[in-house]
C-alpha cells in the first residue's frame, strides 16, 4: 500500500477568483512524471469554490469525469445540452469521449466543495454522454465500464465500525471527511491509499464519522 497524505497534494486554482484546488496527481502546470496515474485514475482534485465562482466553459476529451459533492451545490452545463445541480450524495459522470465542453459553477449562496476524479477510458473516442445518480446508497456501487472501474461510497458513523474494501488488482481510496484506519495506517480527510494486489482489507472508523470514496480498478 502506498499512502499519500493530504498535505502532499499540489495547490492550484485561482484564490483571487474564489477557486482553491488540491491535486493528488500531476496536473496542469504541476508536472510530476512519477505521479501521472494509478491504474485508470489520472486525476483526483478537491475543488473549493466561493459563492459565484466557477470554471468557465472549457473542453475535455477521452476522459471519464466523475464528480462527488462534499458540501454546497454544483451547477453543471455542457455543450451536449445537459444542465443540472449536483448536491451531496449525488454521483455525476460526464463521458467526454470524442470531445465536449462544459461549465462548472457555484451559483449558490454557500461555499462549495467537491471531489472530481478523472479516469482514462479503455478505448478513446465515441460520443459524449452524461449521467447523474441522486442520493447513491453505500450498498450501490457505481460502474464506469468505459474505464474498467467501479466506485464504492462508504460512510462510517460509529467508532470502530468496519466495512470491507473490495478486492481488486488495484484499489484507489480517498478519504472525503472524518478519520479511518486501513491496516496499521491512520487516515484523515484528504489522505489517499493506492493499493495493488491487496486482499481482505478493511476500513475501520475512527473517532469522528467518515466518508470514503473507493475505486475498484480492473488493472
């Protein structure tokens, strides 16, 4: 297991414009040749937008973009005609495929925090697609077959509560909030685990309620 701490993430964004970004992988002007991807995962960005702030229309291609809102509300619009408001508990996916443009903004009155994860598709190209699942449950994994990946959401409320981490060739785990333990490792908000070939791993809740995103990766 490779443990990556929250403080190790690259700080980006545009604070003067109300945008603060934390990047777990090589991203934009921050080029880290030894940290380009883990399996299909090529980005895990925590974005914090002040009210009224956002990302103006910009392009994407050949990327599966999955968004998880931590707090606040995210307004999404894209060039394929989709428009939605994404709230905590919702999973949003934009398959950019051969090319799409979108806008992401905080049109609400409260600060917005969301985690956005980019995955490389198994086969590039095709037509863009959009999906949002409202209020996904812990027991309902979200499949991204285009990337050979499955997202699991784990919410642990009680101290010492346990839940299994899926066995997979690779597993990427991101702590959204709270405190958990994986094996001997104590993890807090923003910490991540990159595991290869591990089996029988468990999450154990710490002293405060936790929310964890787990990617089960086929390779």
